[in-house]
């Protein structure tokens, strides 16, 4: 099967208000295969969010090419953001329904199915202001899956959530990805989150972000919280951490 | 979660929050009455609360008619101002060019104390109801323009990205994101606009009118009928409160998802 999305030597630079050229992403090449979850780990401000916007087609690359698989009709993304970004004027049900409205899908059966899957039955008519932070994240995840996207893009989906809630949400997200056979690209600075959720991890350097290492995660696809204490989990996490530390040291050296 | 909020509101500290202002008001009115009596201040200088109430029911002034004239002007002007303000906000949000063209006029009009132009409006449009309403429109449309255009622009970037990634048109983004996002801003503007509408109605009647509460106050000055003027103040205070409360009730009805503060 062809890759869902292929990036070849993709670069992106911006011109700041003062007229300076800033390079956000440099020569990134990667591909995501159908059904796999790929994580990109890197320090804050390394251009990870930019990369997601390029793949979503919200922004165009300055150089290189992005190929999107459109065999099964349209290439369409699901999007999960750092801070839920729900529409506060819409109920849980209507927030999840939004992508179906925009792509003009009549069948709303998926909305109820996802509300069920994220365990939010009985909260359909609640507004975001009435929900806990964890519940808001669940709704934003359901919104990203409801229209059966070609790929789900997740931009640090659990930033600012307390540790225990975060682990529970990561477990639920992993189950959801498997149940719905979703292809996903996760961007995060949380090493454990990347290892727990993905099949492959790309390590990104500080700005301008470039991919410097690929780390495979040798864990079974069905994962429960107990894998966090397995040797394979530890091995993958250590490898990513070592690479990030090396990059950090290089940056400190360059600065001094 | 709402239950906890509601019970605490009815508890002792909640009652104190409403009780103390009420006590303060009653004590103030009583003191006013006593001081006027103690220093034998004549009613034409500074009437006592009881004199105001007596004057109010003396039947020399048709309060209902005078109030309805002023209220009618204020509401008509405010409604036009709101519609015009909303339309201008939408236009300057959608078109950067039109924003740049209109902005100097909008800013100039805002910086100018608008009641200053009242006498000149009458030169342009004559001593008519139209002139009075126009002054109110000018006073009310500006807070709507500023608040609504902020609400249409000050949108969660991620929501725009989300809709763009789904290939939504600009119109879809406008109706699904920008417009609902502007509602709380609109109601904040509306609170300013309704008090502006009363100011406009009174100033317009000061400048030219032979009826309404503003005319009544001005006429009271000529005839030393201070009691009548204070009656008008009382009505204006109540009107202002009612209009403000109406905005808050409407906002709660239309935005059950919104809690300010």
C-alpha cells in the first residue's frame, strides 16, 4: 500500500514583521504508512507545529514536496490541538459533529459512536465550560476522528494535563487509534507519550527543525499501561532521550 | 458543578453581597431626607426624597407620555446604531482595504466628544425627530463596531486551521467561527450602547425639543421646578437599570455557554 503522506526535503521559512528570514523547518523527509502511528519528538519551538500545518495543507512549503495519498477519495486530516480548541458556543455533540458539517457528510452515526467510545454518554448537551480539562481533551480527540480522516494530526494533545489523567488519556487514545484503524502523526516533547503511542519516532533538532534520528518502537500494537515498565519501552525512551540530550549539548556548546 | 455555585450564592456571604448595598442605599435616602429638613433647604434648591415623591404624584406632569417620548427616541436610535455598527464591523473585518479606508473616519468620530456635534446636526437635518435619532445612532454604533470587530477577529487560530484543513470556505469560517465568537463581545458593546442611547436622547432634547425628559429637565431649570427635574432623574436611573438588565437577561438567554468573569 502506498504511504498516506510523503515529505521530501520539505523546508519552510517565514519573514518576521521586522523583515528577518526565519527558517522553521529544514529538509525534512519522512513518510507515514497506512495504519501506523508516527511520533515526532523535539524541543519546544523546533518547528513541529509548522510541520503539521504543512501536512494539513493550511500552509505551503517554501521548498521540497508533500505528496498526499488520495486513492480512497479526498485526502482529509483530523486535527488535535494543544489546548482542545473546542467551540465554546457548541455542545459536546455539536463540537464533535463539526467536521461532518464542513465536509457535508449527512450520516451523523459516527458522532454517537465516538461519544460512546470516549465515554461521554450523557454529556452530549453539555458545553465545554461545564467539562473538566480531561473531558475537553476527549471531545477534541473525538472531533478529529469523526469524519474518518486519511490521517490524524496531533499537536501535543495532552500538554497541561496532570500526570495521572494524562496517562489515562494516552491509554484511551491508543485504544481509539487501534479500534478505528487510524493513521496518525503525533508531535510532542513528551518522550514517554511518543513511545507509548507510536510505532516509529523521529527525533527533531532545534530550530530550524530537521529530522536527525529514527527510533523504532518494538512493542506490540495493543498496549496497556503495564508496557511502561517493560524493557523495550525503556530502551526506546532511552534512545530518544540520549539523542535529545546530544542535540541539547551541541546547542549549549555552540552558544558558549 | 452549577449546583455548588448556586447554593453558595444563596448562603450568608451571598446575602451580604446584596444586603449591604441595599442598606447603604436606604440609609443614604434617610440621611438625605433628614439633612434637607435639618438645614431647611428649600425644594427649589435641593428637594427632599419625600418632596420628589409628592411632586411625582401631584399630576402636573404626564410622566408616562414624557418618558415614552424619550424612551422611543433612545430605542429607535439604539436599534439603528446596533444594525449599522454590526454591518460596519463585518465589512471592516472581511475587507482589509475597506478597513483602511473607513478607519480614519471611525477613529476621528470616536475621539471627538460626540455630544459636541449635536447643535450642528440640527443645522444639517433641521429640528426634527430625525436629528435626535441620528445623534443617538452616532453614540451607540461605535461601541458595537469596536467590540464586534474585535470579536470577529480575536478568534482561536487553531479553529481557523481546523476549518481550513477541512477545505472550508471563508464564508463557512465566518458563520461557524467568527460570528458566534463575536457574540460575547457584541453584548459587552450593547451594555455601553444602551447607556449611550439615554445620554444621546437627553442631550438631543436639551438642544432642541418641546417634549421628553430632557426637555422637562431643561424646562425645570427655567422655572426653578427642581422637584420635577429630580423626578426625571429617578426615571432615567430606573430606565438605565432596566435597559442594562434587559441586555444581561438577553445575553444569558442567547449564550447559555458563556460565563463572564
